[in-house]
């Protein structure tokens, strides 16, 4: 199938290639929205890519008091890793350092999965023997004394082995300003899709990479084919009308969640149109040789 044009935007005849991952989720609550978000944002810091961060994490959705276990404002946070052991390590480190420490916070399971990960059952030891076990409605919690009262934390949360990481598409524009407007529209639309996150800063990556590099030990390096400043000296994938490329990377609880997020993001870019945003949309892949999950852009169109 050749490239197509939708609302004046060229859609490349290509696909995104994604990988199977392990994932979990927790619900963080606090006395108000500000502090629920603060705990969640702090916990998901330095979690853009498993390449350098060990995990990928972000807020999935903000929750009103009516949708949380303790009737307070909250956030559902998702964390992704390549293996169960690393996911468990990242979960405990991040909750222990960023949620336990946050004023008025509480932490609950955010996923019913095929297996369980330790949460309060491990963090309870911070209580130094003063922690209290509590079972309510078939759920197990730990009450850990802290200086502003108690940190309430569910004993475990669920693990899914059916998560997907690395769904993506490229927003390509005449200027960096237009590329950013289009990418922001995509991220806003993806934010309404449950079970999917965009882990890079503000949901956007400008440093799209390729596997390996010319220097020893590099796991990933600059994808020069999509760097506008190198257009005249490398085999470029960019026409003369493209002066900025931004990538949206999506992780999802399921294959369907990633597909839904890609569709929502691409639809938002197309609706914005080329005058204000992107003139072309493409995607990154490895020739279909590495990732289990394939998302053809033509199947993602509205």
C-alpha cells in the first residue's frame, strides 16, 4: 500500500513494532489532588525507558474520590519492566522513596493480575515493629506509623505478563513549534485512553534512537535518518519540508490498549491539520524481526 494523505497529512506505509513487557499498577491517594499528583509524579520520575532507567512509568489516569478505595483524590500509576524481578525492585524503591515519604499519602493495588507483587508486605518493615496488619473485605493492608499519622498500604498488587511496550509514531512538521503543538495534541488524546501511558517527558521524545552505535557499549544512539540537521550528509528519511520530528512512545496494559492509544493520538494529529501541526506521520520499527506486536499505521487511521 502506498503512502496516503488524510486531511493534508501524509501517512507513511509503515508500522510500529512493540515488545512484550511485565507491568503493574497502583493507586495513590492523598488529602487533595495536588498531593496525589505530587506523589505520583515524583514516583514516576526518571522512568522514560528501560534502556537507562530500569523501568517505564507514568500516570495512567487521575481518579475522583468516588473511584478510590479510601474516598480521596488519587492517581493510577503504571510501571513497566522487561522482567518480574526488576519490576518488583522498581515498585518497592519508588513507592518507598516517593509515596511513603509524601504527606498524607496512601497506596493501594491498581491491578488484578496473574501473580502478585509485594507492596505493603515489604514496605511494612519501615515501621520497625510498630506496623499493624489489617484485613478488610478480603483485602490485606498495612498501617505504618509516620510523622504525620499513618501510611496505609495494601500488602500486594497485581502483575500482568501481557503488557506491551514500545508502540509509537512520529510527528513530522515544518518547524519544531508545529511539531510540538501536534505532539501535545496527541498526548492529550492518549491521556483519555485507559490502560496506556506515554512515559517520556510530557509524553514526547525528541531523541528517537536506533539500536547500537559506532561507539563501544552504546545500547542505543541517535537515529540520524530522522535528524533534520544531518539531512545533507546521511541517507535521510526526511524531505525538504520536514524540519522537526517528535516521537510518541506508548506502553499499554494490553495490546488493545496500545492500539487504542495510537489511534487516538494519530486522530488528534490529523484533526489538527498541517497548517498548525504535522505534515507527515511515520513510525519506528526493526523490520518486524524483533517485536511481537505490529501496528500498521493504515490500521490506526480514523
